[in-house]
C-alpha cells in the first residue's frame, strides 16, 4: 500500500489525525482575510464584463497580414473604447469592442476594411445589445437563488438545520472568493464564467455532504456515552474523509489547470480563460471550505446546544476523575493494581482528544508474564 493510502487507512480508523476543529479560529481568520481581499478587489476594480453583458460588437476579418497590434490600434482609435484582438489559427482576426453603438460599429468596420484593404462586406460584424446579457444575468441569479433554497431545505431534512446553515455559508464563501479573484485578475466575464460559477457550487456541496454524512453516523446516540464531545466526533469524521477529499480535489484540478495555464497561457486560447479560471479557483475554494469552514461551523453551532454542553461537562469530569485515579494508582503496590484492571476502559477514554492516536490495549488479568493467575503457572493444578 502507498504511503498516502496507508495514511488514509490510519486516518479512517482514528489512529492518527489533525485537530481541524480545535484550531477553527485560525481557519476562520484566514477565510475572513481572503474574503475581505476579494471584496476590496471587487469594489475597487470591479468586474470586466464581456460584450454579452455590456453590449458591443465583434468583428471577424478574412485572412490578413495585418498584426493584432495594428488592428487593435485602429479599432480603439476609431471607436474610442478598449478593443480585444485575437489572432486565430487561419490568420484571421477576431476583434471585440464593448459598449459600441450601431453608428460606432459601422465606423469601426469601415476603418478596419480600409486598414486591411478588403471590401467592407468581407468583415463580418455581430452587434450584441446589453439587454441579452441582462437576461442571462437575471436567469443566472434566479437559478442561483433556487439552488440555494433547495440545498438548504434538503440538508435541513436529511441532516439538520445547523448543517444546512454551515453549507450555505461555505457556498457563499466560495462564490465570494471566486468573484473577487476574477475582479483582481481582470479576466472578462462571459456566459462561460456563469456556467463555471454554477458548476463549482455542486462540487463544493458534494465534498461537504460527504463529511456531514460521516458526522451524522458518528454522532448517533452521542449523549449516551462519555468518551467524546461533539467537536471531537466531528474532527474524527473530518479526518476519516481527508485523503478522499484531497484526492478528489487534485484529480479535478489537474485538467482544469491544463486548460487555464497551458491552453489559455502558452497556447493563447483566451476563450478558455473565462470558464477555466472560475473552475480552478472555485474547486480549490470548495475543497478548503468543506474541510476548514463547514464542519468547524457545525461543531460551533452544535456545541451551543444544552445537551452538548452537558455532554462536554460529563466528558471533562470523567477524564479528570480518570487522571486523578491514574496519579493515585502509581503509589499503590502491584497487588492492588490487579483489582483495577476492570476499569482500564475508563482510562482509555481519556486518550480521546481532538487529535486521536492509537488506543491502548489492556493486557487483561491473564496477560502478565504469560501466567493465567496471580503468581500461578498456566495449566492444570496437580
């Protein structure tokens, strides 16, 4: 078995673990810092809306020896707006200019035809009005609102309202970070961006539900025992699915990273940048929120419940009693220790903390020195 697989098995069995829930204030602080940075970037720079949302024109030229820089200069000088020019594989140009009126589009088309020395009808012009982009945006917001409502209702029924609230906060966290990164990078927002944003919601929710399902199973009849608090059970559930979450995230990020860095960066396929950036940032943020935000939030909310407070008090009292008994037991003679072997399970319970390790196995009464009784050899008595 590989090292990662062996680690995953040990995490699942509870032999090792990391105290994610216990250090939740650190994760909250990191998320707040990232979220504030995203909001500031969104407020200061804003989103670079594509022509589908802001309106404009797209000019497609025939084969030409004119460079993209020259065509961009002509389009910007004529229209008075920023132009985005892409040189396609068949030596044609695609020129996109936002916020153009019909008259400005006609003037830009004539200027490009003159520069390229081609007839006017050889330059295809597509004019997009802002109303079409508004319809897409409104439908996207409507779909997002319906999705959020259905998610909250489902999680509240399948699990409980605390998990539904934590999942909703994690989803908003992922969306805010993704949109903020888009504003900071300056990539153009297109319908592909909207598709990418809606896609990452499902992925983020999947990872969160996997952890919540394990937590639901582990917390059954939790008030009938005094070994673990709710936060400790939540941490064990999180550790048991940690390797699975990491593997899923890495496998999902690799092809998206190929689209973003190789396709959009090295090969210059700028059309891939809009959806690939949304997917890349959203997948990473979703994996982070499912581990560091959603489950710790559930533990925070659940620990406010009176039953969970009473359970935590009983667990602490039992561990304190076991620790005191262990200290006093070190001063007793060896023969007196045998009478306490039946209480070994209580001492084992003290090992359950946020970071879990291998449990100690009691030797039992007949396990010392290979003898069946106190000082007697094993076998039949003669």
